[in-house]
C-alpha cells in the first residue's frame, strides 16, 4: 500500500511538472481520420455543438452477431514495447478505445496498417503532438462528440469521446463512450460533474451502449458514484474472471460497462508496456429491434 501511494504521489508531482510543458485547445477539439484517409480537425463539444452526423452506407456497419473491442490506457506510448503489444492485441478488433493516446507518427501508422479509422478528443498538446482519448474502428461512426473536464489541481483537461455506430440490420445504433476520468482532486465535485455530463448524453440514447475507459476511481466514494450512474442507466459490468486489471489504492480503475449486449468472451491481458493492462471483449446484440422493410 505504501508503495502504491508513493507511486501515486510521484505521478502527481510529475503531472504538475508536465502541465507546465503543454498547451491546451481553447475548446474541445476532435481530430479524425475517416475511411477515405483524410484527416480533419473540428470543434465537437457535446454541450455546445450538435454531434457530427454522417449517413453511413451499409458496408460501414458492425455485425450485431459479434463485434470485438479493446480498451487500454496506453500511457502515451512511453514504454519501449508498447507498439509490439498494441499491434498484437488490437489486431482484428472492430473497435479500439485508448486513453492517453499520443497522436504520433507511429500510432497513426499502426492504425492505418490495422485498417482502423479514428477520432481523438484532444486533451492537450504534449510538445507538438495531440494527446487524449481515441476511439478507432473498422467502420466509420455516424456521429461523434466531445466532453472535457478540467483537473482541479494541475488544470489540464481529461476528455471523453462519444461515438455512435450502425449495427447491420438494426434500427438502434450502438453508442460507445470512451472516458478518461479526473484524477488529481481530493474532493468529489469535479469528478461528479464529469460523470453527470456523461450521463446526460447517455441517458438520451435508447439503444445498446458500451461505456469504457480509465475511470481513475481510486476511492470508494468515486466507485459509488460510478455504481449509481451505472444503475440509473441500466448498464452491466463486464464479468471479469481474473485479477489482471490495474489497481490503484486497492481499487480497479479500468472498466467496461454495457447495455443491450451479451458477452461472448473477454480477457484482461497482463503487460509491462503500460501502467494499465488492456481489456478485450467480444459482444453480440441481444435486443434485435430489426428495422423491417415495408
């Protein structure tokens, strides 16, 4: 416990130093690469702008009978072996959710090689490279929008990205929310506000949901807030079968929650290439609600 606490305090000190070496966009900013290969940068706040709507052709649809997902905080790719693990674990995944994604040439090259298009909600520029939460997928999203919350102590943002995808033959879209939770604050107000803003968006969605990310819920009080939100949204938690998930102060902080889906298989991978262990899962839709032809 003392070692974990010391590491957490060391991380806080480092974050304070780093926060003086970053620049922050004035408003939420989404950088995207779609299946046509074009990269664009647009404002995309869920609070002030309508979600970017794209009418996707049928070939840009997920298979409701089975689609795979990876969730991982990649620690900005700071460790030497991260790319080897990422290539192996992300291979053939339909959806990839990353926290602390640093938009490097190497990351973009890997995503292109995997046939993944992507959206990144920029938290800040680290040097001249954007970092934040990234959602990548083999199909283009129909909509995507950004939420941002400011760390009360170090004043750098934590970001959330919300995307919607077509499920082949279904009238309801899949909503995927990718969150990096506020970390360095002693009270609950900022953390609660971040979750409330997310819940407001998810509560408006009537179909399947995946909510995943690094929640930084390293206190019982934070964990209770998450449990209350999950209950109100009728979400389930992935039924983890091993103890490889990353823990801080005795609490697991990486989570995958879901609704209107069933779990085909899942695994938590033990790695040394990040300070978080990646989680993979295969889902299938259980609420058919098929769009019938008239």
